[in-house]
């Protein structure tokens, strides 16, 4: 029994996250960084929780037993991910949600 599943998530595969750290380190080592920099590591393609479940079922061929809408959203439920950060120059995710799921299942 789940909430309606309209919460959005922004999933980035761990290999892409570690690559972002390498790109940030390269910027530092090459002297490109002037002072302090702050960036977000994001797919820029948030999806709804119920859509993630559908993608998982499609990729794995497994049926999830989810009863959407059987629970209310919690107080202060986070419905969308923080999205105001600047993208790290020279980095973008390479692994799709589908490929990421297939790699971990």
C-alpha cells in the first residue's frame, strides 16, 4: 500500500555521480576553479515514483505488487527534488534510468 506516487525523484546512476567528482577534481587541479564553486549533480529529468515503478517492471520483467493511492501523503512530503543548482561544467549523465536499473538487477 503506497501513496498516489506523484512524488518526483531525480535518479543519477552512481558511475555518473563518481564521474562528476572526477570532473570537479580536474577543474580544481587544472586551476579552473577560482574560489569556491557549488554545483548540483542531476539528470535534469525528474520522474514520478509511480513512473519509476513502471520502468522497473519493464526493464526487469517483474511485476511489482503496489497499491497506489492506499496511503495519504505524509505531512511535509517532498514532492519534487531540489533543482536550483548549476550543472557542473563538462559533466552530464551518461547512464539512463533504464540502463541503471538493468545494471543493478
